């Protein structure tokens, strides 16, 4: 194919726009001036120069009257905007963005690009689609097709490439300024949008604003100055809030530092140095996240579908990187959402797949490196009942997360004055830690309390690279002291025997109903169960024997929960027999 006939896929987003193209059969993002995400912001500098992307975004801080953001919301609405004293249509503003992309991509690929596929929200009407097409033409692009964003996301995952696939999907797209949920159906190679719901004014920008509001309120209380009154101060605070928000997706704390943000009554400079905890942030946006679930419910109701009728849930849009989003969606949909593809790249990559199909290119599905099993640590807590529940698994990195990845979370010691903790790192999906694969363990000692009740907080940080090397670091909150360990999170292949063992363990986990009942057991029984667990962990254990042992463990747990001592004893006797067989 003639290089100039290649077709570019473009995600023309409300806050960020992203181009992608098929390179050697593989959907690939193309950087524009070195950046994969181009801020959808346009401005005219004081010297009359057109600014697009990050420079325009920076200018918005100092000169909002010369700068336009979120133009996508105005597409096809018959309104115009004023930028540096001149009037423009939304198509024209969008065309500035598309032209920047076209030229940036041409510079990167080294040949002219004329044709494009552009994505739009599924709910866009014909006028809005037409306006998008016109924007492309103004920018000098032949728009081969306008496709729906959820359809593009599905294509990015390779769904819909085979015509014999029948799948129902829910695409949850939480971007910067908008939230869309779509239910789409693939059948016989045709994609149908069954329902869309969402909120045109809900997204990451609102989260930034909530956080900035909180900081501004605290600042007003302390210094009596309102940061919202000064556009520049407010814009700087919003930027800092966004950075903190992004940091909080992988870390439990983030710092907002702004020097010279205001002046006091005596004209002395005032600064902000404030730490934000993830929990505090999640609290601030909780009602907004709940609203997205209301939209999910609406889309399901509109199609008369239950969560279990949905074959795949896809999370797309940069804001779905917030861990609380994953939690809420998986709880509501009763399944693990797919996050293998970068949420801010999925739409663009899917657009490039569609573009490649039109251009007649051979397309391989996107290769992504994901971690096949969840990684986490063992924890204990005093559940609802106040009874100690130990041996629980707290995953930090979920399975199917793209690598490399970094995640951290805060944990606290159980008792006041507790000075040491043992960090046991496991890999697996069982809610019972010891039923997963132990990757390693180490001690953290001499802990100093930081809480009023005498307990200590530590931040546990997991960093997983493409070679499955896992770096675990534990940082003490009080002193910042850090202990770290390097482990290998091998993705070894399991033998059929090992798979049978794991299945048995999983079955036991479900039947046992968690760990809550363990404490009421006789210590002798607990020791026996520990021994059985060790036997189950032996790599050479025969699959059938493993299943039998796991089943017996479950029987003991159940009998113990029912406080049926006779049954407990009977099953224990059987377990002893089985263990003798193993230990022979
Ligand atoms: P749109 O489709 O609206 O143009 P995107 O899908 O690119 O937007 O999402 C942009 C939003 O995602 C922004 O609000 C940005 O702050 C947010 N975002 C990006 N990365 C993260 C992250 N790691 N954690 C939380 N929010 C993020
Ligand atoms: Mg988007």
C-alpha cells in the first residue's frame, strides 16, 4: 500500500485527543510533538500564534479569554465561541486540534496523511456527527468514517474482528469532562448500540474541582483569602489538584505544593503545602462516582439486562484509573472489568483498527503484557463482629493489569504499641492469603506509632516490571523509614496436577465461607489445618489427594462453624489419615 493511503484513527476527546495508526499490523499510538495525549485546548498567544495542546493549556491559566477548552460539548449546537476577540465555530476550534494532529503525525511518520477515522460518543446525533466530519475537512483530512467510541473500545480489545463472535458488552467510559456508559452487542460482525446513558458534565475535571474546593476552603479558614476570586490562583490550584488526583491512583498520599499562591493583608506571600490522602479524595468524589453507577443501572434497565447478561465490561477513559472506580463497577457488574488496554488509549487504538480495516491492512490484535494473577499481602483485621480475622488476602495489583505498574496502599498495625509486622507477599485469587502462592516474606521492625491510639501506619508499595520482577517497599509513616525486598512474580505454567490442586483450594475457599470461623476452633484443630495447608503447598502432591484434603478441610470448617464437635472430630481423623498418606 502507498504510505500516503494509510488511514489515521483519531480519538477527538473533550479533554484529550489521541491519534493512532496500524504499524506493521499492530495498532499503535502516534505521538504528536513527543506526546501521546494532546490536550484538547486551543489558544491564541499574545503575539498572535496559534497554540494547541499543552501550551494552550498553560495559557489558560493566565489568559482564559484567549483560550478554549472542552469544545466538544458545543459541537453541532449552533453556538460560537470567542477567542482573543474573534468568533469561531466549534468545527473551527476542533479543526485546530485535528490540524495539529495531522501535522504532528506527518512529522512523526515522515509522510503525508490525508485520511482519517474519527470517533464520537454513541449518543451524538446526526448534526453533531456532521459537525465532526466538517472539522476534519477544515483540517484538510478526508474523513472516511465517524465511529462510536464504545465500538472503538471493543475493537481495541479485538472484539468484533471475528465475524462469528456474539458478545454483549458494557463500556464504562469516564473521561475528563464526560461520562458515557454504553451497552453494545456484537453479532454476525455487526455492532449494535443497545443503550447509552451518562452525564455530559461529569468527569475528571469535576474531581479536580472537588479537591481544589476542599483545599481552597481550608486555605480560606486559615488565611481568610479566597483563592477562587483570583483566576490565576484558582487555575494553578486546579492543575495541582489534577496532578495530586493522578498520583492518588497509584499512591495512598499525594502532596499539593504551591508557592506564592496568594498574599496576606500585609502583602506577605502565602504558600500551600498540603497532603491529601486517597481516602479523603475518594470521600470527596463519592457521590459523583455513585452517580455513574446510577447511569449503569439505567442502561441495564433500558435494555432489560442483568449484570450477568453482560459478557464483558470494559473500562475506558483516563478517570477509570482511579481504584475506587474499579471497585464500584466490579461490585455492581458482578464481574471483573477489563483494563488490559490503557484506558486513555483504547478509543484511539480502536479507531486505528477500524481505519486499518477500511484501508485493507492485515491487523494483529494488540499485544499487551498483563499480570496473570493478582499480587498482594496477607492482612488481619477485626471484622464487623470485633473478632480477629486473620489470613486475609489484600490484593494491591489486580490480575490482568498492564505492566509495568506501581500501586501502593496504607495498612495499620493491629494493636497499640505493636512494633513489628511480617509482610507476606502472595500471588493468586483466593480471598484466603495462605491459599495463594507465597512469593516471599520479610519483617519490618522498630515501628514508631503515628496514630493517637498508639498504632502505626505503613505504606506498602508494589512495583511490577515487564520481567515480572516485583519490588515491595514498606515505608513507615512516622519516620519515613523504608524496608524493601525484590521478589520474582513468575508466571510459571501450572501442570494439570497443580491446576487440580488450585481448583480444590478454590472450592475449599468457597465452601469454608472465609476465615471468620477459624477463631472458634480448638487450637489442636488449627494446628492440624496448618499442617494440611503445608501439605497442599507441596509441589509434588498428587492432584486427587489434594482435592480430597481440600474437601476435608472444608468439611472441618463447616462443622466447626456449626459447632458440631462430633463431626469436627470425625473429619479431623480422616484428615490425619490423608496427611499420613502424604507424609509417607
Ligand atoms: P476525554 O475522553 O474526556 O478527552 P480522557 O479519557 O483522556 O478524556 O481522560 C482524561 C481525564 O482522565 C482527565 O481528567 C485526567 O485528569 C484523568 N486521568 C488521567 N490519568 C489519570 C489517573 N492516573 N488517575 C485519575 N485520573 C486520571
Ligand atoms: Mg474519551
